[in-house]
C-alpha cells in the first residue's frame, strides 16, 4: 500500500483540519488491500483532491470504499462534494471546502 499526501498552507487554521481528514482516509483505506494506492493532493486555496487507485480485482471494492469515505466526509460537514468521475478502474473525488 502506498499513501501520498501533499499540502499547501491553509488560511484560518484549516490545514490541521484537512490533515486530520487525510489521516482518517489513510487509516480507513487500509482495508482495501496492499495493492491500493492512495493520493491525497491538497492544492492551493480550498480545493482538495482525493484519488484512490486500485488494481483491477479491487477496483469495485475500492470504489465502494471511496464512496463511503466521500459520503461520510460530506455528512460530517468536512467537505462540500464536487464532481465524481469513474474511469479505467480509478475513482477520483474532488472535494471543495
């Protein structure tokens, strides 16, 4: 399993909140298996992208796990969901605070 998290400084103390959210993602996706790669890319401003790349056998399972995280984060008020794209077995979520 590989997890990459990149961040920029956030105004108004948001960075700590976003990093805590990323850690919760990293902890929860471990159940997806050792071949899962997670990229959490927090860009400048208030946009954050979370991408979960799974091997072909785990693509559907990875999608379900990512959707669960996406919905949980929205319900917790951490994010306002942006777009959701499914392609080539990858799941890409755009999170807009």
